[in-house]
C-alpha cells in the first residue's frame, strides 16, 4: 500500500521531468518559434526575475486574494443556505428544482450581468467568483444535510439536545464529507474565475499578467505566469486534501 | 392464567409508585391502528420484558414509552406526569446500534455527547467517561471509532452513552438481537449486573422468549393487529440469574412453555 504510493509518486515525477525535457528540446531545436514558446530555462529565469523585482509577487498575491475571498464567501453562503435547504423537507421540495435549473448555467453567462450590475471592479470579481464556486458547496451541503441518519435525530431528541447542538454536533459533522468534497471542487472553480475576472476587469493578478505578457509577445513571462497558476492549483488542492483527511479521520477508520 | 393478571393491570388509576404507566393507550399511524388500548404499569426498579410476533407493535410501544410518539388515545405517564416529549430520565437503547452511534466520534466522544448535553463541565468529563466505559467493559477502547468495534462492543458503547444520561428508565429495543449467541448471553448477564447496581427500571423488548424469561421480573406478550396486551407472566425465578441453573429451573421450563404456546396461538 505505502510502497505503491511511493511508486506512483516516482512515476509521476519521471513523467513531469520527461515533459520538461521534451519542452526544452523543442525550444532548443526551435520547432516552435521562441516568440511563442520559450524554453523552460527562460520561463524559469523570468519567474525568478519576476519575484526579485516584486512584480510577480504582487500579481500572485492579487490572484490568491481574489480566489480566497470569493471562495470563502461562497463557502459561508453555500454551507448556510445548504444547511437551511437540506434540513427541511419542504425547502428541498420547493427549492431544489430551481437549483437544478440554475446549476448547469455556465458562469460565463453571469459575467456580463455582473459587469452591468457592478462595473469592471473588485466587487464584480468577488460576485462572479463566489457565484461560480457556490454550487458545488451548496449542492454538497444540501445532500449532506438531507442524508443525516434519522436515528441520530432521535438520539438528539432523547438527550434533549438544543437546536444549535444538533446542527453543530450531528448535522454538520455528518454532512462534512459532502461539504468538503464540494469545497475542493470549488477551489478549482474559484481559481479559474479569478483569472478570468482579472483578465476582463484588468485587476491586479496573474490573469492580467498573463494577458499583458501575451499581448506584448513576452512569452517567457507568459509561461512564468501560467506555471505559477498551475502551482497555485496544485498547492491549494494539496492543502485541501490534507485538511480533508485530517477532518475525516473517522472515515479512514471505516476502511 | 392471563386473565387475573390482566384484570389486575386494568384496575387503574395508577398508584403513585408506577414509574411508567400506559393508561388506555392507543396509537393510529397513517390511518392504521397500530396500538389499541394498552394499559400497563412498570414499577420503579422492575425489569419488564415485552415479547410478541414480528410486527405486533413492540417497537412502537417502546417509542411511546420514550415519548418519541404521542398516543392518539389515552396517556403515557412518567411518575404520574403525562409525557409530552422525550425526557432525559428515560434512555433508549436502539436496536440498530450502528445507526445510533456517531461514526465521527470515538467511543469516548460518543459517551461525551450525553455528558455535554446534560451540561457536565469538561474538566469532569474525562473521568466520568473512563468510568462509564469501564462499566460496560470497554476500558481499553476509548480512542476507537465505532466502525473499528465489533457489534457487541458497539452495543456496549450505546449502553454506556445511555448510562451517561444517568437514567431512571432504560428502554431497550431488541438490543442483543443482532448478536451471536455467546456475545448475547455475556451481555445479558452484564446488563443484569449493571441494572442491579444502578437500580434503573428496564423495559426490554425482545423476540427471544427465553431471553425475556431469563431477564425479566415480568413478561408481557403482545397480540398483533392492532397491538395489545394478550398475556402477562410474573417471573418468580431467583436472582442473581445464572445461564445454566436458571435455564434448567422447572419454573423456567414451565414459563417457556406458556410463552411458546401464547406466541404460537397469536400467529
Ligand atoms: N410510522 C409508521 N406508519 C405506519 N405504520 C407503521 C409505522 N411504524 C410501524 N408501523 C406498523 O406498525 C406495526 C408494528 O410495528 P413495530 O412496532 O415496528 O413492530 P415490532 O417492533 O413488534 O416488530 C407494523 O405493522 C408496522 O408496519
Ligand atoms: Mg421492532
């Protein structure tokens, strides 16, 4: 079990190294013009230069901030709304069909609406990011709350637990796996939408950096930004996974 | 045999000492009469066992006693007071222990749930949890999650959580029904010892007739469609009971015969 995990890690590392090597080869041989494709060496140099000059760091912080605010707002709203809807059968019956109608709506369709309502600014970005990342958490929470074992509510009644205690000690922990899965999905959505909003509204962030680099044919800078975005996605997913396995230790015991 | 006992029971009003009293209780669920006019008293400290064919209303009667259902006719009283809702003095050991425990809490955490709810300060909880777990034979398992425990251990844990409520009454719904015979006999004796030490009143539902006689001071047999009392037996077997001696006692065999005949006739 542990060995196979290590083997998989090694394999993926070898593949990544191979891809970078091929990339370097393609750039050295000028298979694609350096205007469009810098080698990894140049992208790396640009990344370092960006950080030492401080520019890239500002953009990185910008994107992380947009992503975090939108995602947190969506988490609070999604869990609160989901808890309300999921714990009431009547709400589920009346509200769920509307949600099913809204859910497949591409978030890109909401962007013009948000721009019209807020203008090209931070509020628009916050709204779009939060709206887009709301769905996985909202639906996860609704499902989690609806699936709480009814027997546990009876245990709560027999013990005379308060409403608040029932929510925090029974419903939320019971729904935690669904909620956390939703939060993990939303993280990716939040990153994508942060980049999109930065591009559209010219907000300080990697989205803007990438767009401007592309327009100025600074391919090394462009790739540095893209690499950084990949790293953000990877690290946040890793952190979320760690938080999940910590919070859901009891599920590991089940296996 | 059943006649004089029934006459005795129906001579309400309830005397002051009855801990739980069913006073002409009826329950209609979904347009169907599930329980029809049960009058029954359980004295403080008594162990009352309830038997009956599957679907005759044993679980429903227990839920009425717990205050989880409200009767549609008559009244359920606890120490003379009409029950409107569940009470902390009445603990329920559910049949499906796997569903009644919080899978995200360890054994200690599950016991703690009851202590938190009765408002015990956290400083005192650890000692009380250890004491309760030891009482049900789970001393070394405080850090285990329910899913890491056997069925017998999970049911012990549920009993420990019920004891944490410091209940006057334990309502048990086929608590050992899903366990193998050896585990069951062990738990029967542990339960008798526990109840003897706490002095709690017990209403114990089972489909195992021998278990009912072995544990009870009194056995009530329910008739189905709708659920009502059809038989009442007083068990005059010496205590403490013993898995071998009690079960070989001539009185045990006589009672067993009477119960079997009753169940057969009721089906
Ligand atoms: N909520 C309910 N609504 C309608 N019928 C019910 C409900 N709960 C139980 N019943 C019916 O009541 C009868 C008695 O059920 P139960 O008390 O569970 O029996 P037992 O525990 O003796 O097997 C059964 O016929 C069952 O179908
Ligand atoms: Mg039953």
